């Protein structure tokens, strides 16, 4: 089997021109067919998925779980596509419009990006989720999934393409790499002639590899070394509730808190209180010397690496600071620019924190766990950008679009 | 002399945190001082620039001209800085704000990008222009200019930094590489820990090298293989005026037209008419067979490479097409996604062209020469983006900003 990426890219670009011309009702009709086809062909998908699982060796239980599709999960993917139908279509919206000095009517119109590349790992639902969001926004998609899910992903793409054909549309709007070698992955990341953006979805290791190797513009997603700073004037009950929620409600995700920073004036009162609650969830505490002095045996001394580590686990590192400015300095030096919160009742300090912390989302008196496309009300999420270009924070449908200037004149020439 | 780029990057990032907190009046005061200092120290600048010119060997006249600074040009740079004072400051603007289901008050606020890298060639005015725009938007700037202008650029940066110091601000907001080796340029393009975006300004060769070598997110600017398509119903006088303007008003720039596409039904009438006008400016015409059949000795046969070439010169390639769809297909296959125009009086065709052409700016009945930050009314321009992420088309101050989500709660935790 050989994959001709240049050919795939060219076909994707051709298909993208057709997609860009579809109206919302046409796109929604296709999404509906995709959903129905997935449901109707769920047995086929499950059979292939079972084979993928049987072929994979030495998987951890959690990896195996992420890879597995059953009827319920396939129906959930179909439901996800139907939810995308209900979202407003950003394509064609005009962000702004004006008349320039020469009398040209200039409009900045939302258009599809073109060809979106997605590189991901075990979870086959990404195949369907990402396709739904890219299709709704008129983008062609090139997928490169993990090797363990290869046949499952190929089957899903076959079904999604069949839905396009049923609507007399070019199926090359949805394509997947049928080989998962590293050489091909590198070529995929450098397909600059045809791919307009590449979005990695998965582990920190994957994202780092993509940033290192890609020549296509990348949207970096995911890494979250998030902090909760508890200020002197914090309501300590609120601070405890938020800290516990941000740490344990779902520790494996990027918007979970990994660090607790506490003002020294309340550390002695607050730390035992929050430690008691965290102990109920068996959260391991690692502190600086001051935190350990207060928490005694409940806490081990943190290493310098701890401050830069995203645990994604039931572990929390704690630092005691002398001032808000020390907290801000520490956070800006160690965070991954994802989500940071202050718990305070001081107006000035809340403003300083919001203004001076460099992150995609900055919170006063709320859990960092809200940094999420659904919680923000976008109705969808293709990822959470931790970079500053194009998109920052949760990315919904609008972040899968770009703009073009549409200019109407009546013979204007430049003087 | 050794340059420690990591150290420069770290210092730039530190300075960027200070810049982000300045209000508009503070920033404007600094810009004013920068302008005054440049004027007052113009003799110093000219002396160093003369030395740069004396050290450079084998320069073309046009290169030498771009490199040269005299009192008039220095005063023009100062005037440019004062114009930036008058532009509205986008920092702090809220793009949108809403309350989510949990009652969180979410605002998407404009903030500086952080540290902007600029890599450029001969023209020392880029040093001052780019610094003014980055400073107004609260960004620290790292500059890497061409080797021929090195001492001039170092002197300009010394003066700009002195203005910062006069206002008790960290001068590391403006830094320049004092060595111009290729190794250092590569390291510059890969300074991912500290540089948030890299903008190349210069030749197609420079931009290509940056896209190939950078690991920092790049905004690709500049290349323009722009087309004028003259439709069957075009007002031929208007078409001639626009074609001549787009070709000869300033042939060396990216928004100048390089190609003329003509509908076959009017080619015989239109081509001799436009050729006659273009002949006044000694424009060389290269056509496909049909165009050459009509224009006879005024035209030579174009090679396949012509359709993909940005001449930046008094050369125009001409193609005759059977239909609007053929024109659109040809343009999408060969353009650089910069600026494209249709000249028509047909409503449907105008809509199809605007919808189906893939470019940063699409025009009906106007010259492509209007794709420009000043002509658009932005009051400034850091470049013209031909990519689709973050910024597309002329980039003004807003394109030098990003957003952060500022979220105010009263104890919300995620359910």
C-alpha cells in the first residue's frame, strides 16, 4: 500500500472549493446523513474495531478503553453530528464592513480555511467529531489517526464519504492516511502546498513533535499547567470548593489545576482546611518548604521540576508566596498560558491578576475547569489553543474559519 | 561579539509584561519622544549610514537607494511614528462579552501578542516603522535586519531605546541582533520559548526561507501573483484604466497585477486597446496562443512558468479563456492568494467571482493596488498576509494583538 500525499492534498483542495460554495441547509443535510449512516452501519464499525483491538498488543486498560467503540459510543458520535447541525454556521458572516476614501465598499467576510489537517492518537471519535466541525465550516479534512485505530478510522471515513456521495458531493472532502508510518506523518506535517492548518490532538508528546516538525501552520492545543492563587482576602470556603473542583472533578484534562499558590497571611489557616478536603480524593500534596512546615506529614517537598509539570493526575503542588506580585511572577514563569484563577475579595488585586497574568483564560473566583468550548457556550470544541495566533482558548466553529476582503467598486484606480 | 539569543528573548518577554500594562497616553508619550530623538540625532544616523554604504560592495542602484538614509527620510520615519500616535489603540477593547450558563461573565479582551520577531532586508526604515506599530500595541520587538544596514539599524535601535529609558521604561522592549550570520538567523526563527510570532518582510526568497526554517509561528506576507479578469460584459474603458493602473502605477509591489485574463468574446476588441495603453509604459506582453494571434508582434508566447511568476516589473502575461469558470479555475490554480479582480457588469458573475476566488482580497471593478493598510483605512500596515491563519490581507494594529478570555465569577465550580 502506498499513500500519495501530494495527490491527496490536491484532491482535498479541489473538494474544498466545492464545500466553500455549499449553503447551510445543504451542509446540514449531509451531516444528518452522516449521522444516520453511522448508526445504520454500527455493526460493521464494531466488527472492524474488534479486529483493531485484537491486533493491538500490550495496551493499557485506559488506552484500550479509548480505542474501543460499542453501539452506544457510535450512537453518541451520531448525536454529536446532529448537535453540529443545530449550531449557527459562521460562513458568510461579515465581521465588519465600511467604505474607504476611494469609495470602495469593503467587507471582511468569514470563509472556510480550506484544508484542515488533524493528527491524533487513539480515540476514533476524533475522526467523526473533527469531520463534523470541519464540514459544517466548509473545510476539507485530512486525517492522520493513531496506528492502533487504523482500520476503525478507515471504516468511519468510508461511511462519512458514502454520505457525501449520497448528496452528489466530492468525497475527497474527507480523507484519511491509510498508513501510519512516521515518515508519512512527517510528510503530512509539511504538506504546505495543500494544507492550510494543522491541529494536533492528543498527548503533550504528540503536540511537541508536531510543533518541531511541521511546516504547515500549527494551532498548538492542550498543555495545561494551571494555577489557583488564593489571595489574602479570599473566602476560604469558596477557595476550598474551587481548588477541590479544579483538581479532582476530572484530573486528566488540560484545564484541571495542577498548582495551588497561597498568600502567606492565610496559608496557616487555609492549607490544613483544603488538604483535608483533598485527602478525601487521595490527592498527593507536594509543597515548598513553607507549605510542608504547615502541612507536616501530609506533604512532601516539591522538586524544582514540579513547578513546570502537568500531572494530569491526583497530585497537587503548593507554594506559599509573600505577595500577589510574587504569585503573578511565579505563574507567568511556569504556566503553559492555558487557564489561571485568583480567589480574592480584593477589587484591585482581582484587576491586577486579570491584567498581568499571561494566559488564554484568566478567572476571578471560579474553577479553571470552565475553559471549554461547551462551557463557554460555543456548542462545540475542536481543541483549546494555548498559542496566541489565530485562536486562543477554546476553539469553536468560528476558529475553523478565516476571512477574506470582498471589495466592490465602480472603476476605482489608485492615485 | 557574541549574541545570546536566549538571553535576549527572556529580556524581551520580561519587557513585554511591562508594556502590556501601559495605557495609551503613556505609549503615545514614548512614541513622541522616539520621533523627536530621531530628528534631533539625525546627523548621527546619517554618519553611521554613510559608513554602512561605504562598507557595502557591489550594490545595485536600487538596493543602495533602499539602504540610504538622509535627513528627509529620517524625518519621514519620525512623522510615521507621530501618525501611529493618532491611531486608536486596540489594546483593552472587548470583542465580545456574555454570561454563560453557570453565570460566569466572560469577555474576550484584546491584549498584546507579547514578543514579535521581525526579519527583514535592506530598508532601515522597517526598524522604526515596525517598532512604532509593535510598541503602540504593547508588544516587545526583536529585530533582525539585513547585514548591509547593520550599523544603521543598531544606531536607530540605540535611539529608540534611549527614548524608552527617558520614560523610565525597560529598553529591552526594543532589541536588535548585532550579528547577521545565517546560523544566528536560524536560531532566531526557532526561539519558540520567547518569540510569539515572526513576521518576515522582504523578498520572496527571504519569506520562503523563513517558512522553511521557522519553528516560531510565522505570518507569511507579500507574494502577489495578482490577476485582472475582464469579463464579457465589462466596460472596456474601465477595464483598460484598471489594468493599466494595476500594472504600472507601481510595478514593484505585491498588489500590482501580473496577469490579464480575458473572456474570448471581447478579446479581439479589448486586447489591442489595452495593449496600446500599456505600450506607453513599455510593458512587455507575453500571451497564450490566442492572445498572441490577436496582438501579433506586440506579444511573445508565454511559457508555462509565466503563469506562476510574480514579475514585479513592466511585464504582463495575458490569457484568453472560454468562460468565467475557466478564469476562476486558472486563477485559483496559479494565484498566490493575494488580490484578484473581475471587471464586469454582470451581477451573477460578479457574485460568483467574489465567492469562488480564493484570495485575501477579491475585487469587482477596482484595481488590485488598493490592497494596502493605508488604502483600507487602517492608518498603518505591518505587512500583507497571504496566509489564512490569524491575519489575512493588510495587517494593521489589530493584527498585532491577540485576545484573552477574562472571566469573573462568584464561586462557580464545574458540575
